[in-house]
């Protein structure tokens, strides 16, 4: 596909998406108007449209386009899966619906009711995701008939290159035609021959091959550490021919880290990271943290007042307890909890170290003599943890995430792999809380935290929040 045609189709797709959202908006408007029995169809059709509303709606169109663009619906998706297309479409419509709800609240659109938003979101998700499925199927059909193909050449014959080639060959619907491999003989050549693929030329013959053949993309799979000079020459040659070059981002053979290309002031580099670094789901997570914690603090204000009175009249000392904890990337912050111990309990810790019942560097004893009678109840019901909602609102913590540990516990860590848990924002609850809490050994606790980080999604956060409620009511593992 030439560049002019590609740009034309991309612009047509953008317009088509906006038309779909306009259809959803109009359908939701008609639904709400007809549901209101005070407005007849004739009266609805005779409603005058104000010029100011036209400008506002145009602004909505611009915002919706931005939502679709930020969700990646207009970048090349040749190597993406159908599931990724559907999820990104659903995210774009959900974000567009949220922006519509915010704008309707800001401009006092009475018509945009909860029913309106639900219908807009549901219909938009079906139409946009369905259009992406149809588009993918039409492109697949065209590529199977030899149209819109990308001719790919792979540099290197190591096992990684072979695995990449098999992924490409196993998915012909993506529209890649493998030309072959480029490499000189080496000790792994015999193993490569058993793969069934062929070498089209050696390293010295690459310039002539590029001159004589159609090549759209080159995938570079030489090990960059030992073949840097050769790899840089191939990259420069591809640049001269205007050929797209891909290379394996896992330069250091890292086990859990992912790679992505980034740019900064005209420079480019590859970043290796663990966990989730996409700003969109993280931004949604932060918005949910702020909204839920603010609403919860307002709703729990009467309970806070009762608990404060109980603590004040049953023991000496402050109502709240502040302790320095280790947070995101080992940043220190003061965690806020209801006080459950006698004053100066921290100074007694050294005297109780021999009674520690927990494994690892953490300190836990079942019948801690420092805990007050009211404190036992607060701990058993986890009410003492509720002031941490203020930490969530401030941004020190999240609703869901690995528990923030005291500085004393952190300094007792003896394995670096355990410290990866500090690379995300700590939370009030996590997998540890819903799987036994203090009854779980320290090693398993750390493994659960890393499992949460590796499998993280907004859906996982929601499931943990829902499962936290019965875990708290049971009081299992509370200490």
C-alpha cells in the first residue's frame, strides 16, 4: 500500500469513528427523549439547536478524536491481535464516555443522564469494536490474496531469529512475506538448517540483495553486544534505502523486564521496565484512587468520630499513629493509622524481638502486650487501616498494591528480587490481604506481591477490592 493511499484510508477511518460516535449520541438522545413521556416525537424534532451547543458538540468531537488517538487506534496494528484491537476500542469508547459525562456535568446537560451514558457506552463499544473486527477481517482477506503485503528480511540465524520467523510464518493474515535470512556460516548454522528456513545471502551480499529485491522491513537479530559494528552498518544501510528496521529489544536477556522504544529531544533509546508503564491504565487507576478514597473518607467521617472518641477515652496518647514507611521506589512517607498501641510502643520493640513469630524481617506476635483493648478490636476489624485513605488521596499509596513496610523491615531484606515490590505504589490491600495475611510466610508474601505486579490490570484491582471485604469481615490473619 503506497503512502498516499494509506493516509487517505487512515483519515477515512478517523471520520468513520466520529460518525459512529455521533450515531451513538443521537441514538442515546432519542432514547432519553422518548423515555420521557412529557416530550412527544414531534416536539423533540422541533427542538431548536443553539449555536453555542454546536460549538460544544464540536469540542466533544475533538476530545473523542483525542481519546481514540491516545488509545492507539490509529497506529499500525499489523502485528497486534484481534483481542488487543477490541480491548483498545473498548478503552477508547469508555474514555470518550467519561469525557462526555464530565462535559455534561460542566455544561449542565440535563439530557445526559446515567441511562444516556450507559446506552452511549454500550452502543459505542459494540459499533467501534465491531468495525475493527470487520476492518481486520477485510485486511486479512486482502493479504491472503497477495495484496497489502510487507516483504521481510531477517538478519541473523540464531534461535531468537528462528522463533521470530515462525511467529511471522504462522500468521499469514498479518500480511508479511518472509524473504529469508542473511548471515554467514557459524557454529549454529547446522541447527539453523534443521529449521527449514533458508539463507538468501551472506553479510557481504546484503547491499546487492537490497538493491535487487523488494524489501519493506529488515529484522535484525544479531547479538548487539558482540556484533555491534556489523549491526550498525546494516542499520545505516537500511536507513539509506528507506527500509524499516526492527531489532530485538531484549539486549540483556532480562527475565521479567519488557522493552519499549522512546524518544527524548530528538534522541532515541530503548527502555527496559518491569510491571505496567502505560500511562492510560495507570492514570485511570489514580483517578479511581482519588475518587473512591475521597468518597470513602466523607462517608466514614461519622465512624472516624466514634473511633476517635473510643481511643481518646480508653488510653493515653494521640488518636492517630504516624510511622515512616518505604513507598514507591523506596521513597519515605508517613503512614496514618488509628493508634492501637500504648504510647511509646516503638521503644519497646527491642525488648520483644525474641518473641517474634513471623518469618523474614517483619515483626509479628499474636498477643502483643503493647496493643490496647480497643486496639485489638480495631485490628481485628481492620478499622485501624482506614485513615490510610488519606495517604491514598495524597498519592503516597493506592487502594491496591503491595503493603508499605516500616524502615526496620525493609533494612532486613536480604534478597534483591524481593525489593522489586517497591517499584510500584504501595496499597491498602493486595493479594496478601485476601490470602491469609499474617498467617502467610514472608517468602510467599513477597511472591504474591510480585505475582500481583506481573499480572496487574484494572480488573485485577477490582477483584482484589471485592475479595477484601469478606476477608476483613472474617478477620482471618489479622494481627
